[in-house]
C-alpha cells in the first residue's frame, strides 16, 4: 500500500486508545520546531506541532492519529 492509502481507510486506532493524551515536552526549539516529547516510557522526536505560538517545554496535549501523535499545544500556560 502507498502512504496515501491510509487517507481513504477508516481509522485504525484500536479500541481503548485515547484520542487525546498528555505528555511532557522536554526539548523545544521555536525556530526549527525540533522537539522531544516523552509519554510514559515512549520518547518521540520532532513530532508535528499544530500551534507553535507560545509553545514552551512542559506539559503538552497530544492528539493520537493513525499517522502518529501530533502536539496540539501546552496544557498549562505561563502567566
């Protein structure tokens, strides 16, 4: 199957998998958008980011998709 095939198939997120989850972003470069995110024992590198404005290392919200997790933004904003 080509990489585009998954766009036309039903979602394959398994039963019991959360659509949204929290994780900790330990590294964030606001210029290159390079990042490292840890979710339990799993560490992701350079996840796609939806809203980079104001993003800082710390607690982030992830959307779990069939293509992998996507960073939606920080869960806690600095005041």
